[in-house]
C-alpha cells in the first residue's frame, strides 16, 4: 500500500502559510522519480516531515534534496524508509 502525498496543511502548518504543503507537493510531483509522488508530507512550525517508503537510498536522498528549495527555513526530517531489495536465487 503506497501512501500518497497529502497536500492539506496540518493545523500548525496552516497558520500564515495555507499553501505551503501545496507548493512542496508541486515540487515533488514534478520531480525526476515517480516514487516521489507516493510519499507523505507533514509539517510543524519548525519541521517539514517526509515519510513513506522508496526502493533505494538514492531516491530517499533525492526526495530530501527535491524539497530543500521549498522548506521555508524549516528543518527537513527525512523519515522515509528504504525497502529491502528482493533476493533472487540462481
């Protein structure tokens, strides 16, 4: 089950910046990997929180760097999990 990005601001995020998560979502949606569109965003007054799961540490880092320009002075908490690769036996 994939978590989708929720562009609806949380209460702490909505004060003074009603379109903050919408702007971050737009950056992720336009990002280079389709996996970025399956992440979940949340924020507090001090943090932008990324959650969900991706296939590699590269995509995890890509998500973080993709939203960095829109973090608005918030610290980015990258809580994205990396799925274990399936082992194929020969």
